[in-house]
C-alpha cells in the first residue's frame, strides 16, 4: 500500500466543504505528530555563542538574537513528553473542535455567510494562463523569475540557474478545484529543489511527488521535522528534514557553464550534495561556476528562506499572525483600536531582523473565514501586509488563494489593496497578486 499524506483523511469531508478540512486535530498522529505549529521562524545558530554572554543592555536586534538563541536551546516548541510539538506564542489559541463546528454552522447560516455551501466558484474566477519557463540555464544568468502555479505553489528561477518548486500540488482530486492547472509537471524544464511547508492535502500530494520523482529524479526535497518518514515510504531518498533554526547549503555543479534545462545537474564527486556551512557566503564566492543556494528551515509547520545568485526569497507556506476574538461581525475591523493589544506572533520580526531583507516574499492571503476559527493558522490580507512589513520583504506576491475551495472567501485581491492602502503602501507594484501561470520578473 502506498504511503498517504494527511490529505486522504479529509476527502470524505469534501461534500460539506467546511474549513475544518484544514484542522490539525483531524490528522492521524502516525502521519503528522506535529501539534499547533502555525507560525514561522528562520534560524541562525552561529550568531550568539551562548545566552549567558548577552550584555545587560541590548539593541533590539541583539535582543531578538538572544531570544531566538534561547528558544532554540530550550526547545520551547517541543512537548514535554517528546512526542510532538506545540506553539509557544501567546498569539496562538487552541481550538475546541466541537465549538469550532458549532461556530462554522452558525456562520454558514448567518448574515455574513456566502451561503450554506460556501461561495460560488462558477467561472470566471481567477484567470489561468500557460506559464513560460526558461528552457536553458547558465551560471552566468541574471534572470530572477517567480511563476505562480496556483494556491501555494510557486516556481522560482534564481540568477545563476537554481530552480525551486514550493508546495507543488498538480492534482484534480485535492478538494474541489475551481481553477484548472496551468501546466503539468512535465512542462517544467528543471527542478533542483522541492520545498514543502507542511503535509496538509493542499500542500503535499502523493501523486504529485511521484510525478516529480519520475520527471526530476535528482531533485532534493526539503521538509519540516517529522515528514521525512513519509518520503521514505514513498521511496524518495533525496530528502532532508530540518528542525527550528537549522540550515543547509546545496551546491549543484553542471557539467559546463551552459546547461540544458532538460538535464538534471550533477553534484561534485568530492563533496556531498547538501552540507552544513558556517559561512555560506564564502562558499558562494569560492565556486564561480557552481550554482549555490542557501536553504533555511523556518518551523515545523514551516516557512523557508532560499538564497541563491545574490537574491533571497521568503516563502510563508501556511501561517497565522494573531488570534482574534469570536463572534465579530464581518463589518468590524479587527485591527481597530479596541483590538490593538491582541498578541501578534513575534517570529516574523525575528525573521526580518535575522534573515531580511528579502527580495521577494511569497505570503499567504487566503482561506481565513470564518475569522475566529481560521485566524490562528491562516493570515488574511491585513495580516499578510503586517507579515510583509515584519519580515522586511522588498516585494511580495500573494499565495494560498484562488485555486481550491477551502473556506468562504474569494476576495483576497480586493482586501489586499485595502490593507496596503491602510498601511500607506502603494497598492500596485509592491505586494501584488498574479494570474495563475503568470511570471513576475525582478
């Protein structure tokens, strides 16, 4: 029997189309033992040698470094029995499953609801175009491109030829899909690394992984801690899993300076394809003809930092920013003055201080209704703009919307512009949304 991600558990719930399809409480422990990890931290171990060496008076950056180092040493995200993980921040709120079901049922029949069966997904919804990938690559290339392939999946082509695929799902069976796939895996010329944020069915798909394995057999998979056994059962050997504050470097050595994109890059016979680097910048400068990338895991429900060719990308995966109170009408602004003291996740500022600025952030903007249930784990556009600012992204593109029927909204692009305007940020050209299949060049 083939190993199955947590996705298959949710299929019997599709007829109700409840947003509880996303609930971690419905995932079997044998497949996904992680508990409540919905926020993101990007690591750097070698900044501080010991928490005891921290000076009494610290700058804000020093304080962040000290808190991050302390958290990494104390393993505050580990459960005491060592069999799972917990969210250590005040911005998280546990959900009672029974209360959540009652709340969603009341929401579906309330005045702010899109209807008992959710929003209409009758076309047209989100335009879909055929993506245009680079057909050849070179270590001297300066092109930096990001192509949205639907939901959380992006294909990013870095200067120097390194290519990363984030959270690929090329399957019609993943929840009700109301926009078609822009291409097939066979249409992507090269994939060096596949990055997985977590194992929910709309981010990790067995059939997609099998197609990738066949089409791009030399690709490496980076996953959060605890997901490697699933890949082992899927007979995917090139898999690295990372805990908080861990990082890896990957060096792909092409046979010559001009490599066909159809050919998978080979690794140097004198070095491992992946290795820990204390000073990856020196490695990058020492091999002018190699494709070098720095890969940083964020959390167990992971966001990621990828750096290659002098460019840096932040991938948010799935994440929340703060939990909001229940029973707020849709017309109430939960960023109003009466809610200004709600705790926010501190990790995003840590990410910005320790790893920013980022050239591009891929930040979730959808699947956030009903707000009380989803806010701890899914950002809305207003949260996304705060994440954009906290992580110090220069530009950003919206993900996690416009593809699968998950929750009750089809409005993220409109709300994103409202949120940008409220923060005094240009509504176009800074944090944008793309058509599915569209490429943005930087």
